[in-house]
C-alpha cells in the first residue's frame, strides 16, 4: 500500500469528522436535507453522551468573553471521551469505503492495523482537544508555555478565535485541531465580518452588541485578528 497516500487520506477523514461533528452536531443547522441525513447520526451522538453535549456547546459560546477568554465553569470547553468511538470507528469505516472505491490493495492485516491506528488517533485527538481548547480560551488561567510558544499554536488559536468572533450565518472555522475540511467545504475565514449580522434586526445579546460596536469603530478584538472589510 502507498503509506503516504494512506496517511494523507486518514488526516483528511479525521479533519472532516472534526468539522462535521462541530458544525452539524454541536451547532444548529436549518438545512433540511442535512438534518434528514443527520438524524440517525445525531441520535447516536446523543445516546453515547452522558450529558447534553449540544446544549453544553451552546453554553460554551455564550460563556466565552469578547476577548476570547473564559473565566467561569464551562462544561462545553472539553470533549467527552465518548466522542472517541465516533472519530475512530467512523473514521475507519469512511476510509474502508474510500479504499474499496479507489481499489487500494490492502489485505486483512493491513485493514486491522489501519483500524487500530484510527482508534489510537481518536484517543490522541481527545487529549489534544482537552489540552489545546482550554488553552485557546485561557480557561481558568490556563498557561503552558511549552505548547504556546510556537507558530502552529498561534495559528490554531487565531483560527479558533475567529470561529467565536464571527456570528450568525457567517459562523466559520469549525476545525479545532486539524485544519483542512474548512478549506475543502468553504467554511474558512481569516478575519471577522459581522456587518450583515449587525445590520440584522434580530435580538442580540449585550456581548454581540459590543462586538458590533467594536467592528463599526474598527477596534481590534485581538492584535493578530483583523476585520474583513477594514
């Protein structure tokens, strides 16, 4: 088997699952076709979780301050270990179907190895989320210079902050650890643009009103994050 192709495909699949779970299971969508397709997956997702993950993630977005920090209890900050079967097992199933469609020459032992690798990756991913995500938000004063002082961490932190700062239908950057799917599916943004959201007459929270005022007055949310139209 071509190891390089296999590694690239595995990365794309895990990035896709991260994107899909975050966008369509943790966030609400009014896309009827997606909701029909997503019905069984969402049922499974709710069954394997010991608490309402959807609600905890909604609360997480409410709790996050306009500087991106969180200084109170936040259950939605962490990924449940029950997510690992979704990532590991479904990751392998997607890989298996693609490999058959593309006629990869894997034998049974190689599939067993790939399955084990997916399970290992899912556990590592669970650990990375619960280390990096709280650090992005400086959760309870979370500080770890060992992981923060490098360009990869700085890129991922900015990437995720833009997810929080963009509101309404302009929500973007659903990847948390493994960028890729956002670029493939057109949900990546490198800046903040809430102009349409701010003009909309829907009711807004105090924090959303503050975000709108800052954008109107071109007041930066963070030193490395720009507004799209400025």
